[in-house]
């Protein structure tokens, strides 16, 4: 008996799945256990396969081996702004041409950050928390692993 021939729709679904973004959480129970180091290793592996990897914000904590892994990857620059008399540092979303426009086109919102899971626009941090409290976050995350 021969195996059934794959349908064109199956192939299209596979292609669409591979084009979606993903969310991966790195959890460690202490500082210095390698979370950032591992993320940067994986970022380099993805970049070698042609994936557009951009670091929004990374804290190396002065660790030379982590700083070496940041080299060669695009990092969104930081900028200093004054807020209520206090100077704070944030990512400069205007530094990457077209990024804000893409986010606004996809989300319909202009505030940063906007959160997407599997191409689904969630909203901002408060929206993510509300989704989690309503029980809607877990199914979205599970869907990523199917």
C-alpha cells in the first residue's frame, strides 16, 4: 500500500507555519546560569540560516563572553530620555527604519512595545496580563508547539 500523496494545502500550511514568529522563554533560577548566553547562541544560529535577527535590548552585565556573542548581530540602539526629572534609557524604536511603520500596520497601535504571538496581535503588557488572567494566553502558547 502506498502512502497518501500530500495535498497542496498541507504544504501551504507548513510554509505558513515556518513563516510565523515564535516565543521562547529562557528560565533560570539564578543570575549567571546562561540564559542570555544561550539566547545569543541561538540568535547566531538563526542568523546563519538567513533569519532576520534583531536584538531589542540585551544586558551583558559586563561579561566579556556575552559581549562577544552580541558582536555580529544587529542591536537596536538605546537612547536616553528624561522622564519626570529622571534620565532613563530605552530602546530607540526610530533607529530601525520601517520598524515602527510595520508594527503600526500589523497592530493598529503606535505605542511600544506591542506583543505578537504566532502573528496574532496581543497588544501591550497590560493586554498580555489581562489575556493571561482570562485564560487565553496558555492556549496561544500551546498552539505554537502543535
